[in-house]
C-alpha cells in the first residue's frame, strides 16, 4: 500500500484493517509466541445502538462493526476452514445477540456480540 500510495500521490489511500498492527496486539502476540502459537481467540463486542444508524441491522454488525474483530481473529488463528453462526433476538427488534465460531487448522475463535 505504501508503494502504491507513493506512486500515485494525488490519490487518497487507506489501510482499513490496521488493528493487527496495533502496538498492543503486536506486543501481545510476541509475548504469546514465547509459549507457542495461540490456539484460541475470543472477542466480545457490544453495540447498544443496534437498530439505528449507521448500522441498522444485525447483518451490518458482521460486515462493518465486526470486520475488525474478524480480522484480528484471522491474524491470530489463520483462515478458517469452517464457520458457525448463531443469532437471536433478546427483547424486541432485530437479532441482537450473535455468536461466530471460526475453526482453523491452528486453532479456533469465538466472537460474541451482545447488548
């Protein structure tokens, strides 16, 4: 990306999935690596405003709000060979509780979205 941005300085460029390069994550992975490759990843995120802009459906949570958590899970355990999804509505309105399970060769990840 840096080379492409330098080659076309009139274009606006951005690296959107940058949390895997955040100093805290890099430090945690380096420390964890001393014990061996991580086998699990757990992420929990809340979004009290589900049902209102900018994301107005539970599906939007996966494609926008959760995309960064998914990227961190992939950076930790690798690309999954199978994925499980469960969702339900607590209270009224759209589905607002989600669980994503990712299974990869080197480990598993669970991502939870709840109120």
